[in-house]
C-alpha cells in the first residue's frame, strides 16, 4: 500500500518514517513533497485533531491514496496552552523555528523554574480516499529551560526538558525522543488502526 505522509515539515518526516518503520508497517511511505501541485490545506481547525484530519483528508482526496497527517505543537501552562495549534507560526513567519523559539523564551523571561511546565501534543490522523477518518493523540510532559540546549530534533526541542530527564529533547538521540515523544505515542497508537483499515 502507498501511504502518504501529509506533511512538508522535514523534522516530522524524519521522525514519522522511523516511528512507522519501527512499528513494522508494510507500506510505502511517500512525503507530501512528492505531490508538489497539491496546495497546502488551510489549517482552519481549532484543535490539533481537527487540523490533522483536515490535512490527511485533503491529501487522500487529492491523490486517491490513504494519507496520514500530524498536527502538533507546544502548550505552555502559564500561557494558557499557547502557542498550541499556532506553534509553527508563533513569531508570525510559518516554520521559522528560531524566531518562534526566541519569541517564546522572551515571553517567559520572568517566569521562574517552578512555573515553566509545558507539554508537546500531537494528533495523528488517517484518512482514506473513501472518506473514512480516524485520529488519535499523544503528549510529552516537561518543563521549559531558560536557554536552548542541544542540536537534535526541531522546533522547540532545545528548550523542552521531559519530566524525569536532565536533558532537553534536542539532546536525546532520535530513537530516545521517538520512544517517549508525543509523536511516537500518537503514531504508535495509529498503527493498529492503519492495519485494521488497510490490511
Ligand atoms: P505540516 O503542517 O506540513 O505538517 P507544520 O510545521 O506547519 O508542518 P504544525 O502546524 O503541526 O506543522 O506545527 C508544528 C509545530 O509545533 C512545529 O513547527 C514546531 O514548532 C512545534 N513542534 C511540534 N512537534 C515538535 C517536536 O517534536 N519538537 C519540537 N517542536 C515541535
């Protein structure tokens, strides 16, 4: 089966390939970049799940192949859950990880260590060309550092320190991150759904 990863985020694609291949899915994974003529869907949902379903459904309809999508972000307690679904465009420029991270750290400059709880959240959606849709979620709880550390991963990884660890997500190996991450949890939960619906 041809399974399309409905994302143009390179960091996500790397992680999703590793997570889905480790789960032993017998599918050919093709990134959305293989379909450059299909315009990006507007993320008009108000939840991670809605946006993940929008992305997966749009690509499944446009290509005629089953598609999986990820909608994810960082939710900071003291900011009432922001940036949340706006994580990729928090600074105003979509996908500018450095600018997004700098703005967030500036906004949290006066917040002490005791009040820097945050979590990553990921919604993983599967959509079939016949309109069938499924979505599951995963989270990774942690605290936010005052300064970035590490070069792995992407996005806000250099500042999120998972509960129970002394390193940031950007200091974990890819396998260590996938084992505990919001994305790893969500997509491992999606695998049996993919098996059930695609065989
Ligand atoms: P696609 O819509 O093409 O998948 P995107 O980057 O626009 O790509 P999202 O709207 O889901 O995707 O935004 C995800 C953002 O959340 C991402 O740009 C990061 O800033 C942040 N994020 C999500 N998962 C993360 C992770 O594992 N580590 C660090 N930051 C993460």
